[in-house]
């Protein structure tokens, strides 16, 4: 049974976070990559629903005109790969392709000439299916990824470093870190001078947050987790360079995550908050930032279909208030979203510390779910996945969620659909 309870930050509620539709993609893709260069968004590779295969296209989106063009093509069409921009060149490595399966090449593409040069380097180490990576001071750092398809006996390093100037591998960190790290499908982004990795999949879906400082041989686990398990999403650093959003992905109970998380790194103790919900939940989306606006493209929905809808959010720091307030009354909001397909959330407030009993009833008054929590106070939220109730065999329809505390009880009617 998946259910989450968390403290809410006063002043940051889902009602204040607006994700809006800004059109559709002419060639929708999932499991590709996106980045911003000269105020335009480049959408690279991925699985194309039109081609029904991996795309070689480097699509370009102009946020001002909402026009699309094609700037070039990958030498090897691929998805689930990594990329980085360095010295006005785009570097692409790893992933999977239609022809060769795993891809062991590193390619580069210049923005000026618009074509790929010859393959920069070829090595099994570049095969990083659903891994992370970035370039720092001429060094290409590759992190995590699946080892499926690698030669038998090959020693996979969790982190490998390739010197772009000398074209040699110089160091790495072995697989001992698998025990604390999601190996595949982690979300990653730079915040100031540190690279952060969130969640990921290894046996199960993780919630850990890892920190890596370039130039070091150490990856540390922070004393903070994501609100919910998450893999296969994207992380993006916001314009202020001390906050990041986690967008999309999947977990054991849901294949198309819609809720967005905000990580605040302004203090030595990072904090995490809910940042509303996408219009459409999506797995393996593409995300890019232009100014203070976050754009979300493509990805797979829960049926495995590629999503064409483009979403945008204009981030504002004024929506954050770091002072939690203690309410005067016991209050329970209506759930959101409603109706809902799987997960739904309810925010509630407690004027004093109290245990909380959460129960769910059907129309006949039968109790189908019960959970107790202790020592809660202030602004709170819980999220429950109805797909996990009754072994996933719960019928769609109207249900009632009841919250009971020392100061009273309140019930909300909800609509579950499949």
C-alpha cells in the first residue's frame, strides 16, 4: 500500500502552482534529452511515436514563436542516452538504438556547422543506458546506467571519467555504491558547483539524494529524501541556481508520475516540497529551462503512448514562505486531483499535536482502508494510491475519505476512475 504523509511549507500549495498547456510537438518523443542554447530548446533523439522507432532528429523549439525546426541529425538514432553541452558543442553518448542495441560511441555536434563530426571515441564504457552525465573542465563524467547487454565479465563502474582533450579514461568509482544508489534511471542536475542525483532504480525504486563534487572520489548520501520514490524522470536547476525541480518518472505503484517536487539547496540542510502536478503524468519526459520558465515535452503515459502535449510553468520564488504556521482549526481540503486515476492527495491542518486516523469507505459504508499516524501538527498532506487497495481490483466509483483527530473528524467524497 502506497501512502505518503508530509509537512507542507506554508505559502506553497498546489493551487498556487500552475502548469499550462502551450501546444503540441509535431514529432513527439520520449526517452530523449532536451537542453537550452541561445534561448531556444533543442530536443534530441528519443523514441518517436511517428517513426515507431528511435529518432535521429535534433528538433529545435522557439518558445517565443512556438515554431519547430530540425537543426540536424544524430549519426546513430538513440534513446535513453546522455548528453552535455561544452564549448559550443553537443556531446552525446550511450543509450540504445534500433540497429546495434547498446550504443558504445561518443559523438559531437557543432552548433556552427550543424553536422556531427566523426565519432569522437568508441568504448564499451560509453554504454550508459538510462544513466547521467555532465562535462566539467574538459572531463566527461558518466554516472550510473544499466549494465544490461554488456560483455560477460565486464567490470561496470558506477562513475567513469573521460578526458575529452587527451581522449583517455582517467579514473572512476566502482560498483560498491550500488548499495546506496539507484543504479538506473536516476534524476540528476548541477546546483552551483555540486552534482545531485535523486531516486533511481536498483531492485526497488529509491528516494535517496546523493551528492558528488567534481574532482573528488567520493559520493555522499544526504540526510534528505525525495517525497516519494521516483525513477525515469528529469531534474532541472532553476534560474536562481539553488533550487531544482524533479519532474515525471515512475515508481512501483504508478508508471506516469504527475506530481512535481521542489528541492531547496539555499541552506546546508536541503528541504523538499511538493510543487503541484503536471496536467499529464509522464515517464521519461524531456525538460528544459528558458529564463524562469520550465518546459516539459514528450514522455510516455501510463499506456506506453508518447505524449504530444507541451507544458510550461513560470517559477516564482515569491511562492515560497519558510515559516510554517500553526492553524487555529482542524481543517481538511478537498482532494486533488478529483476525479483521479490512481493517486489523490488531501491537505489538512491540525491546531495541536494529535494522532490522525485515515479511513476510506465505499458507498455501502464498508471500510476498505485504514491507517494511523501519531504526533502530527500544523499543515500536512497525505497521498494515497487507490490502485493498491484490494490488490488493484477496486471498482471505479465514489468513495469517502475520513480524517479523524483529537479535535474532530471530517469526510471528503472522492471519485476514482479507471
